[in-house]
C-alpha cells in the first residue's frame, strides 16, 4: 500500500515523531492511522524501558501560572545530558508538564505520569514521545503547586527557578519577577521568620550564644545576651526572604519593597536541578 506524504504529515502532527518513523509505522499498519499511533506508542514505551535505569543528572525547571484561577506550579524534569536539556523538544515537554500539573493537581510524580494528557494518551506517553526521539531517560523529579497572587523567575538555562506567592490585591508581574529572581540568587531558607523550622532556630540560637560567650568573655550576662540577639538578627537578615536586602536595591528589605506596593511576603518554592529537595519558604 502506498503511504502518502499527507498521511505521514498527519501522523507526525498527531504524534510529534520523526517523518521516517511515521512512514514506517504507517507501512506496518497498512495505512491505518490509529494502528500506526499505537505502534509508535509501543516503540516509545520500549525505548523508555531500555533507558529507565540510566542516571538523570541534567534537566530543567519549568513554571506555569494560570492568573485567572490564581494557581501555578513549578516542576523539575530530569534527563541524561545537557544538550537534551537545552533542546526545544525537552523545553516544550517541561512546559507542558508544568501546565498539566497546574490544571490537574496530581498528588506526586507517580500519580502524574498515569493521568490522561490529551489525544487519548497519558502523561507517561507524552514523556515517551520525547524519549523515543532523544533516546535518553526522562523523568519528573519533583514539583510543587501554589495558589494565590503568583510570580516566577526561571534562569536563562532552566537550571533553577522560583514560584512565588505574595499576599495582596494585585501586583505588577515585573515586581514579582524581580523578587523571584532575588530568591533564585540569594536562596533564603524561608519566606518569613515564622516559617523557619523551630529546630533550625534552636540550633542557630545555640551557635549564636556560644559565639557571644566567646566574644563577650568577662562582660555582664545581659551584654552577652544582647550580642547573641544581634547575631540572630543578622542570621535572619541573611537567611529569611522578608528580612533580606533586595539585590537590586540594598537600601530596602524585601518586606519593605513589597509593603511599598501594598503586598506582603507569602511563600515560595525554589527548585534547582540536581538538588535533593526544594527550598520551600512556607
């Protein structure tokens, strides 16, 4: 049976696969479009099975925000090599996954890949399309979802990104992008002081008191305590987003910057490719 160029293009548009693979699948299916789709999906699944145990040390972070629904997500998608992480196919996949997470709210990566995606395929099959083309292991490493007034920043190479939530009525997207970029650069441990884990505060307080005792030898106890309090104040200023000096204008803190626009720090999620867990400010 003759396989027309029009049929090959139609299958390519439907599956995203290479023209030669589409033609071969149509030939095997005797021109049956639906059967050809299934043949390609099986090939992609086989390709995924062959590479599933390979290490995924590269990847990128993607964000999608629905400003009407006030919902957004940030996701880290891993692959094996830097060239694949930079490819248009991989970038499009990461963006598709971020959008899907925003709109479908999966519980975790395992639940995500089993969800319906579109055109009768699952999320796993959408990932399989890119695996079939790139011949690398690709997986969703982690993701997070926030609701409210949201902003974001993704570094130009996709290696690190931030999803930010603030409290207020409305916000300039450029302002939220600047604050998100600040989070990317300064990597605070929490959004506000109350979000710092009690165990972390206790540990840092113990360190501050030990340093103050050494620094204040021979001085009254109340002076030593004030030295310790000063050290903790400095720690919060260096490590908590609301207290940090804004990277673009160190004359004001992030809290002051947002207050000037009728906003308050809410929370954030910062993901960097290859890190074990997200920095979650809240």
